[in-house]
């Protein structure tokens, strides 16, 4: 009962610790996202200034161009940055063993950690997503705005995927397994960037979201293996 009564307070303490640990990565990621979002918007404004908004419409309709390629890899970089900043200290500074001995259920502890990083990335991605949506809604039809936004969703899924894989790799105690996880991560993330044309992933977005969320089990597996003493 003592452990249970202290669990909510411990959860809040862990949440505060994770926010403090990732604050620099969060602000760096937010700044990076803001920079490339503004860069993409300025690029479109330049086209509108020189050729007119009709030219933007024409290129989007005839060439399947969405003018968002400059932000393509930003969510991926943010996911890696937050994941590494959050989980690398746990292993490098031998914090993980101490953390796992806190009076809090193991799964709740890990989920609180992952929820912190996931939540921070969601805030960053939403800001960019809304900014792009608001800007495009002022210059093109609603249907085309939705088309542009749907085209960015695989990139955000790649960012979440990179976050969960980087967390699993950092929490894994065996170097051989780390290398295997890293190779699998590279292969999975690459799948989000091989689209032949904008909108090619629309039909598989829902299964991709489910698979991305299930990657939390990789992190749980790494924790279980660590507690079993499977470390180099």
C-alpha cells in the first residue's frame, strides 16, 4: 500500500525529471522546426511574388509539387534529438539501474518517460502542422490544403519512429542487439521517404500509426533485458 500511495507523486517527479532532462533538445527541435517552416513559407511567397499564386496552383496540380520538401527530414531529426537526449544519459551515467529501483511500477515508469518525449514531439509537430495548414488555407483551396497536410503525415510518423527506436537502442544493454535495432530502425524509417508521389501513403496511414505506437514494446523489451542482467 505504501508503494501504491506514493506512485502518483513518484510519477509526477519522474515527469518533471524527464522534462528537465529534455528541455534543451525540445527547444533546439522547436527552433529547428520553426526555421525550416518559415523557410518553406518564404519559398512559396517568393514563387507567388515572381509568378503569381496561379503558378503555385498550376505546379501543384500538374507536377504533384507541394513545396514542403524543405521540412521533409526535420521531424526525423527532432525525434532522434529528443530520444537521444532523453535516454543516452540513462545508460552513459548509469542512471537506469537507480531509476528502475524507484518505488514505482516498472511499466508506468517507462511509459511516463516515453510519454514525455512523445508529448514534446507532438507539441513541436502540431505547431508546424497548424502553421502549414493555416498558411496554405489562405492561398489554395481547402481540398488542396488537406492534400498538402496528408503528404506531411508520413514524415511525422518517421519522427515518432526514430524517437522510439532511439530510446530502445539507448536502453538496450547488449551492443550486438543495439546494432541490430539500429539497422532495423534505418530500414523502417527509410520506408517513410520512398514515396513515388505525394499522397502515396494515404491508404496505409492508419496501420502505420498503429505500428508506430507498438514500437513502445521495443523499449519495454530493452528494459526487461537490462533488469535480467543482459548487458555488456
